[in-house]
C-alpha cells in the first residue's frame, strides 16, 4: 500500500471549503493524500494490475494535485479530482504502451548505416546508370524514366505524342541498349 507523506505541518481535515483559504498548497495535498491515497492506489491497481505501476500513477496524480494547488487552483472535491487524474494517467500510459508495442518492430529492424564499401559501390552503380541513360535520346530517356515512375504505356505514349505501338518498340530498343551497357559493368553489390 502507498506510504503516507510525512510532514511537519498541522493536518487539517478537508471537510469544509472555507478552510481552504487557510491551508497552504503543501498542507492541502498532505490532507488529500491522507484522505485519498488508498483510494487512488486502489483505482490504479485495479486498472493496471501492476503494484509498481499503480504506485507510480498514484504518485503522479498527487504531484499533479500539488502543481494545481501551488498554482492557486484547489479542486472543490480532491477525491473526485484525484480519481479522474489517476484514471487519465492509466489511460495515457496504456496508449503510450500500445504505440510502443506497435512501433517496436521498427526499432528491432536494426537499420544500421551501410558499410562504406557498399555505399561506394551503390554510388558507382548510380553513376554508371546515369552515364548509360545519357547515351539514350531524350525521348527514350524520358519514356524509361516515366515507366520507372509507374506511368502506363498509354500515358507515356500520350505524353510523348506517339502511338502506343511506336512507344513500346522505342522503349524495348532503349531497354536492350541499357542491358547491353549493364552487361559490360563489373558485378555490383545490391
């Protein structure tokens, strides 16, 4: 169960709201802790089923109450306020845990940076591909780049103002020239 907060100030019951004006924020929270700590802990324990997490939620609820009291905002019903704060904290923690579980596989993928030699080979391959593309005519290059971007044959033909058959034949010849050029390149690392 939650330990009680030790304090040297006088403990005053929270029975009347008229007494709030005479209480310091610390005394107010001390009294609220004495009166409601067991209830807040029970609410948190019932929701989380984890004693340590319930203690954390209880502590956080009282820290928030202290923050409110020090800002001059004393809840009319501390028990109800603490109940709602504890419930909200449990819900927030559950949401964060859900997001963490959903995104954890991305962290485990181990997207470590590539080794320098792989990066160098990939860059060299890109340079060679650009050189090979530059050997094609502008229309052939544009058609192949549009196809690589996902454009359909009919879209490419319309964009180039050519018939669909002529576009397909031109792209076939251009791809064959690129394959010949690629065959002359040394093997590349994927």
